[in-house]
């Protein structure tokens, strides 16, 4: 599958993705990518964020690939229980937030923790780092296992955001391209 064959839905976490964040850069670089806007980036609401994702998926006209970061990963997991099989071709999940995030940044992930712990109804890959201040590597590995996601250890990469030096994140873009190629084309919607 190529980017031109998909609707790429970018799902930021708490506070959104600033202009230097790799997600913001991908929105401008990838012609079929669009941001899933949330009502309030600083007060995550599980039902509201999940509903926005579901609406964006159902408004798409091509196979959907989700690209989520931090609390956006949790929002995808919670939205997944309301998605029908085949509505999403795959999910590229990066640096999930966990109990650590809940403790470190009040309001960041409180409505999403604990995570939904069921198999995702679509193919996914979860990328996490060994020194993420918002999620331990072990927690990320456990999430990947219960979600049925391929797990990728990104080494010492912090929260894989602009603050940790991952503005353009070319390695991530290459990995995303590989993930897209691995997805089986699904019929047009």
C-alpha cells in the first residue's frame, strides 16, 4: 500500500503536536494525511476523543491508516472497540502514555488510563523508547502484546517528540513507509 492509496489520520496526544513535532510535519509532507482535531487538547475526554477518531475514519474515502502519538495511542485503542472490521487498515502507534504520564502531567492521560486491553481489530505496530518519561518499555511491550501489535524498541529516544530531538524523525517516516508496504490493500470505501 502507498500513501496515495490511503487516508492517513494523524492523532496527536495531550496538548496536540506543535509545529516542530514529526506529526505536524507529516501532515504537511504527506498529501493524504490530515489531523484529527480535538475539542480540547489539554483536557482529554475518552468518549469525545474516540468519537472524533471514529467520525474521521467513517468520513474517509480510501483505506484508513492511523498514526497516533502519546495519549492519541490510548484514544485509538478506545475508539477501536467501536470500529467495524475493515474500517481501518492499520495503526502506527508511537510512544504511548501510561501511569507515568498520569503522574507527571496532570490531565495528560487521566481519562485514558487504564488502557483498553483487548486485541485491536486491525494490524498495528507500537514504537516505544527505553527512556520515555511517560511510559516504561515494559508497559509499552505489554500493551503491544495485548493489542496484537508488532513491538519496536526505539532505544534511547525519549518521548519521540520535538523535545527529544524528533522533529522531522526521518527514521520514523522510513519505518512508516515500510509499515504501509506491509499492509494488504483493502477495497476502496
